[in-house]
C-alpha cells in the first residue's frame, strides 16, 4: 500500500501547559482513530538548519516545519482526508501530504 508523509507546517505552539495537554489529548485521540494506517506516529521538530552549497545556516524560531508522520492509504486524496481532521490544523498550521516513491536506493 502506498505511504504518505504528513509534513506539518506553520503551527503556533500552545501558549499554556493546559493548552499543550489538551492538544496532546486531541492528537492521541486522532492518531488512535487512524489505527493501522498510521505507520509512524510522528517526529516533532525543534531546531533546524539549512544545508546548501554555500554552507549550513541555522534557523531561529522562523523554521516553518513542525514535524512529520507517515501513513498508509490507497490514494493521496484518502491520505488528505486523514490529515484534514488532524489537531495540528487547530494550531493555525497546515499539512502537506506527499506520496512516497518506492525506489531502489
């Protein structure tokens, strides 16, 4: 079955510990509803650098990527429907859904 990356972007973090706890409870409930389709629950990001031919540059708080998850779905649209109910969207962010390619590396 095809795998898709959910690339979480541009969210504003909760402003209080209580809001953070509520967000995590909503996240756990959402991810539980995905069941076996959720292959990799996620990896939130904190620090970021950008590597280019000119070297490595550190990002401050402006890094727009918040994390990733991996799901299995029949189509990109099906994966998008899974993402559309994610609590990340309640933090003002969005989710890019990208299909992974099977290729020999």
